[in-house]
C-alpha cells in the first residue's frame, strides 16, 4: 500500500449509471497526468444489487486494483427502495456504504448520499465509532436532493463527482470537458450546473481535515484508457479479422459487442447466431472460405464449441477463439472472475488436442497475443485460443496511444494463390493435395491450403482421417503420417515462439532471488506488484507471469524453476490447474511448488499475495487473513 | 481482378465433370437411395452451368454425408448436424460460391434441427438437401425423427411412441423460400428440382426421400409416387402460403398411409435473401469479403483510428 495514490470507489445499485460515471472520472484523472487501473464488481442482474467500480490513480505505473481503497462515494442503491421488494432486496440499500467497509484504509474519506440512505440504517453501522477508530472522514451529503433540485434524480452521480473533486482538490476542467463530449443540450447544462454547485458547496461547507488528495503526475505522451476486451478486439482488427460469430454470454459479450460495433463499418461481418455450436461452426466455415474469422464464449458456451473446435483441428482450418472465464461449475457466478477453465480449454473435444492456447497477463499482452494467435492460426492452420477472464475483460488501464500505432497484418498465412496452385502437387484425378503427409515436403508440419472458388484447388476437407487429397482413409500408415504431421506443427510453433519473437512470458522482481512466485493470465499485474513490495521490504523474490499454455514454454519454466529453491504458484481456482500443467509438462519440480488458490469470486489483491508469501516461503507461521487455500504439490 | 477464377468461368461444362476421375467408389449398399441424389446432383450442376471449382458442398455425418466424397467439387465433410452453420458462413464470406449443404434426416431434423430452423428463417441463398430415409443409416438403423410412429428398431424395440417430424411444414413455418420433396426413385424430377433449388435466390430446402433397403426393409421403396404438379388430383398454388401449408400437411400424412406425394410445395418469389437483407442495412460488403485478402491496394483499417473514444 502506498500513500501517494488514490483508490476511489463509487458504489451503488446496478443500473445507477456507475459504469459511465466512473469511466469519465477515470479519464479525467488520466488526462490530469495520472496512471489508471480500474476494477469492476457487479452482481448478475440488471437492476438492483450492489455494484462498484474502483479507480486506482497514481503518479507512477499501476498494475493492479491495489489493496482496499481510500475514498468511498456511496450512492445508495436506488433500485432497492421499493418497500414491497424488501424480502428480495433485504439490506441491499445500505450495502454501497456498508459492504467491505473494513477495506477502507486508515484516514480514508466517506461521502454518502444522506438523501437516499436512511438514518436508521446508517446508525446501525456504528459509523461514528468506526470513523473515530480508523481516522475516517465522513461526509453525509444529500446528493439526491441536490440532483432533484436540478431536475433529475439520476444526476446524483454527477453531484457525487462534484463533491469528490472538491474534497480531492481537483480542477473541474477535465471532468467538464468529458461531460461536454458525452452529452448535449439541456442534459449537459443541468449536469454542468449540478457539478459546479456540488463542488462549490463542498468547498464552502466543509473544513478539510483529511489527507487524501488527488495525486499529481505527468505523461510524456497522449494516453488512452482501454479494457482487456478492447485490446483483444483491436488486436483482431489489426490482424485483418473481419468475421465474428457469437452468442451472448458474460463476460465474453464485451469482445463480441466491440467487434460487432466496428466490423460492419469496415466492411466486415458479425453474426449473432442460434447457439455456440453454430457460432464456432460459422467461424470454421468463414475461415475455410478464406476470411480471417473468430468466435468465442465463456465456460458454458465454450463447452458447446468442443466439437467444431475438434473439426478445425482435424481439417486444419485456421481459427481463433476466445474464452472469457467466469466462476463455475455450470452457471456458477456469471459476473465473477475465476481461472478454472484452463484444463477445459486445453483438452476439450475428442482426440489428442492440437491447438494453441495463450493466456495474456495484462491489457498490452491481450492485444499482442491476440495478434500472435491470428498469426499462428493462419500460418499453421490450427485453432488458437485466448483464455482470459472477467477480471482482464472489464478492467481499464491507460496505455500510450502510440502503442496501437502498428501496421495491420491481413495475410492469410499458408494459403496458396491460383498461380501457386498451378505449380502445386495434384492427384491423377485432378484433386489438389491439400494434406500432404510426406515429412520431407512438410517439415514444419504445414501443408498449404487452397480456397473454394480457386482454379485448380478443389479438395475435400473432412473431419474423418484422410488421404493427402482429403478423402476419408483408415490406412494405418497414412494415419500415423498425418497425426505426426499435425502434431509436428506444435513443435514448429514452439520453435518459432522461442526463436523469432520476444518471449510472451513476463519476468519481474530480483533476478538473483532464490524464491519465486509463478502465476498465469490475469493475475500477473497483481503478483508483479506483490513481488515489488516484497523486495522493497527486504525479501529477495523473483516472479514470472506465464502466457503460453500450449505449446508450453518448457525451456523457460525449467530455467526459472532451476534457479529457485521454492516457488509459490498463484492462481484463481480450487484445483491448482496451472500447477498441474507445469508438473505434467516438466515432469519434476513438485517438491519446490506450493499453490496459493483463491476461488471466492474476487481476484487477488497484492497484499494477499505478500501475506501468502510470508506464510509459505517467508517463515511466517500465521494463518492467512484472506480467503485463500494453500496446497503442496504432488510429490512434496 | 478476382482471385477466384473458377467462379463464373465462361466455358462448356462437361456432363461428367462432377464425376471423380478415379477412386473412391461409393460404399453405399446396393439399392440405396443415396445413389439417386448423387446422380441427380451430378446431372443438375452442369445443366445450370456450374463447374466443380465454384461449387462448395458441405455435408454432415451419416451415409448421406458421404455425398461429397463421390462428387468432384470443393467439399467440406463436417460433423453430425452442423453442415448448415459451416455452409452459411462460407456463403457469407464468399457469396459467389454455389453452396450446397446436405445430410441425413437425423443430421438435419434431429441433432441439427436448431440450425435448420434458423438457417431457413434467415433465408440464406443456398440449397439444402436432406436425405430422408426415415432411419439412422450409418449407425445401423435406429429410429430417426422421421421414422413413423410405431417404427421398431434396436433402440425402440416396442415401436416408436413419437409422432414423426413434419419436415415440409416445419420448413415453411421456419421461413424457407423454396420447399420441395422428391424421391430417389424419380431421377428426372429430382434433377429438375435440384436445378430450380440452385437457381433460387434464397434458402431452398429439398426433402429427398432415399430408400434404405438395409435398415428400413418394411418401409416402401417410395413407389409408386405421385408428382403433385402432374396429377389432376392436386393443383395447389405454390406461391400461396396457406395452400402450400395444406398441401404439405396432407403429403406428410399420406406418406405414413403409403402414398408418396412429391413435387414443388412452396416458392416465395418476393422475399429477399439474407445476404440482400444484410447488405441493405449496411452489415455486409457488396464485394465478396474474401477478395479483399488478395487485393494489394486495399487500405486495411486500423484500431489506431478508433482511439478517440478512449481519450
Ligand atoms: C455428435 C454425434 N453423435 C452421434 C454420432 C453418431 N452418428 C453418426 S451418423 C448418425 C445418424 C445418421 O443418421 P442420418 O443423419 O439420418 O443419416 P443417414 O446415415 O441415414 O444418411 C449418428 C447418430 C456422431 N457422429 N456424432
Ligand atoms: S445403410 Fe441404408 S442409407 Fe446407408 S448406405 Fe446402406 S442402404 Fe444406404
Ligand atoms: Mg437417415
């Protein structure tokens, strides 16, 4: 925990406009020169239910949501007010103020809407006493009343932002600019005046005894605030993906929506279809015909994609899928992150799996690895899957605008043109030898493809095992040749990743340390921050965030694990799936590994990892205060 | 300049062009109705001026799914029940392709039934041939969605308690633009219907009665059959939904009474195809999307130009 940062939590009811308000406030902080990281927590329903967004802002780079928060704007849940619904909503109205109040840091600020939260309910929280104890500064303000005065109750968000800005001693310029961009006419006028009134009221009415202020910072260049879902969609667009098919499911819907809003404007095609079996099958069909295509889903929908995924493997149809994990099993907790679909994504579908799986560790990696997934998929004619989760999907971070200033890469990879087809091998019958099996002809495992409509390229693509011409075959020798060739592609991909590109694994911490922390996917930033703190506190720790799930980066992980005496493996699931993969792929190191597992629906906070490290590797014998579980590896 | 020069190629098409030069020979049982579909399709395609490399046949799994193993064209033998979603995406990606999807009654009306309804509703411009032999052929004769009530098989030893699906009525309700039934035992009609289906601008569904002498012994060979367009007993207006619906209902009932009615049931000459609808709302390019990947002059859009909203 650092004090030169703001972690502002805006809490209210689902449907209260928390998302747009927080998005604008985050941009205002970014424009003032700060680095931003946001965290979104929401229940799986449209109206009512406690939801919050946290914006962490600092004058230095921020990689995670941080620990707790130091400024709470509790709007109260306006949709929990119907007395007849009491049985359903219970004490939800007060939740924006009451929930996780313990996580408010010492010296923190609370602004709550006294126009919405009942005095009796607030009294029950013992707020005064707790404020005294923790040096909290509480500001009960009738935001609802202020909003009503200006016409519309929903504008109490704006009043809250005005009060926040005043208490943080921020200028209103950026906030006003952003409002002007987003609204117009009477709505804009009303919002601007309520913002000013609230700002001036707070300045005039209160003595500022609190220490929390907006930090200051400066950027060298223009910043953009993007989410993991934006990054994935933008990576796909820059690789020339112009076809997406899908069926809505949280949290994958974000990527689907962003693509759907952009593709038609670019002459691309988006299809919302009857189910996820169809979605994946459409992506296969479009790719087979020669368009760069993708589909995706979350756990349950991805399960339906199993069979088309296997079809893409067998017919060697390039395909990119994204799997946005949420807490399972079954419908699980739809809006909560978890990393429990790893094994599902690696192995689902019949037969030996022949696919590529990347787990990006942050927003920049989400973009880069999406591009890499398309490159690999089309070059090697193989499905490539991006596995991420609700956390990475919804979190926003500032990125240099120039990061996206890249060349597009629309090439179709190992696809022949009609001229090339004339030179290519054909059967006596005239059929193109689409699936050559001779190892001398297909050293890296790839046999180039033709596209329907091309002259001289006709062949049969079949999910059955097949001869080089594509015809169905059960001949044992051909079978082994074809299996070996397809499997060889994974070795070639590993080789290319190792030799021709920067590693997709991220290393951090003290290179010479004997203790390590390993994580994968979206927890990377949090672990990075924990490692930094541990090193600052005098420990020597190194860390790695792994992205290549298949083919597995054996050499890199072997080197890492040989260099440490012990390592903590941090992941968000109950059965230590990544650690299992590590042991399966490397076949040793079991005694060095301890898992730290969290599966309560909330991602790790850096402090929890610091604590976990101190307990397991740092010689501390205390019980963890966080809701986590430790588990030694098999062979320990 | 197109990168797909087989499409629309101006040349004489030989009537044997769709017959593979050598192996593989069909592995269907002697007397199987599937031969009839293959033959009719091989004849129909050259007659409507299509050449093998502008045709993409997409099949499901079953005896019927082997259709494109024995037809010389671009082919995609997919998975059980999923020929339609694969086929319709290929058509969206390259609308100039002639796309023909095919599969069994189990494949299309059972496991793939949801795709059938939705592809018909969307009215994709393609042809869909269902080999209706009223059983699961490939898996050895189990009851299928079109097996008559009471049909006995190893999985329904006491006879099916289920009323069979009404494929024609279902197709009409779902929104198919062209609906016909033909039979393997009537090759001339079959060929003509396939030609009409291919030329039709929308989703053309053919319920193709294909006898399975191996597993459906007690079932008819679909003879004698009646062509409702040639018969004096019937004269419904194929452009009239209500009359088509009545005619379909009667045809479906009669089949189980041993009378085989075939012919054209419904032709919608007015509704636009899905591609046309999608282009009209600006969600599909006018040029085939695939061509762009071969156009060196195309200026590919970049995410960099979408960043204003993130500042
Ligand atoms: C998902 C799946 N389930 C089951 C099967 C096994 N299977 C293959 S074909 C078939 C039924 C074939 O019947 P039909 O579709 O009517 O085709 P026919 O053989 O009669 O032409 C079944 C059940 C399969 N291949 N895939
Ligand atoms: S089992 Fe029936 S459908 Fe299959 S090939 Fe033999 S006769 Fe034809
Ligand atoms: Mg059948």
